[in-house]
């Protein structure tokens, strides 16, 4: 059983995945309450799913970028569980999780998160070989600058501040549910890496912070 933890931004998410089935998933508005809500939500999920920490075989965590506090809380808890329970640990970036949930498209995909102070963090993805693959590093810009950088028809998904971002007609906005980053998709990605033997060292795994 794999526990997936994502507290990188204001919306936190956790999931239990047994390698075949997404057994349970919970997403909530954590805002600035990651520290006080994360452990309680995990405990409740364990109880309702009849799972204990002894049933876990791996832990996956979103390593950012995102909120400094949010990322730190999730990564610290995941590393602590991995070390104390001697579990494999898989760290996955914020925008890779978001992109993985989107259907195939010939247009480039811009995955974004709200970076505060009227800024957005984003990376551009392209569909290739059955996956969304990042074409750029994560950049943090103003919402106006992000809009100016999208010069071709594209899909835009993530934490979009609708009031702040001018949306040209050439940009496709998916349905609202597609903009929510869910730990179930983090768990799917983590299981793929776990089966390939691609795991992280809890002692050296570090959060990603965009500047």
C-alpha cells in the first residue's frame, strides 16, 4: 500500500493506492493550516480504509515547487515516515502531477501554480510517447507575462487566478475538475517509478522551491 502526500499549495491532497486500485483519496483547502490538518486527515483516511502504517509499502510526496511552508510540511512528514518505517520514498514535482492528469492533446500544455504576489509558476509540456513531457524548467513570472509568453494555441491548467490572467481565445481551459491537483495521480506516477526501481534517498531528497 502506497501513501501519497501533496501539500505543496493551498489545496492539499492525500491518497492510498495498492498498486492496482486507488483505495482512498482526500483533497481539502489547507490554506495556511498544513501543519495542523495533514496528520489528522491521514489518520482519518487510515481509519476509514482499515489501514495502518504497518500496511504501507511505500510513501510518495509532492516535492514542490509551491508554498514554502506547504512543501516543507509534506516532505518532512513523508521523509519521517519513510525513515522510521523503512519504506521506499518517491518524490514527484508539483507540475508533473498536474500534467499527468490531463488527456492527450496536440497543443502544448502550460501547467501553473499560484506563486503569490500576483505571480504564477509554470512549465510547458508536450505530449510525446504517451506522456506529457516537460519542455521547460519551472519559471515564476507575473500573470501578465505568462499570458504574453503563450504565443500559440495551448492548453492552460492549474491554479489560475481568473481575475489576474488575461485569457486569449487561443488558450483552452479544461473543465474545473481538471485544474485540481490530486494525490491519486501522484500515486499513479509513484507506482510507475517504484516498479522501475526509481526511488529517492530520504536523507538527500530536498524540496523544490521556485524563485
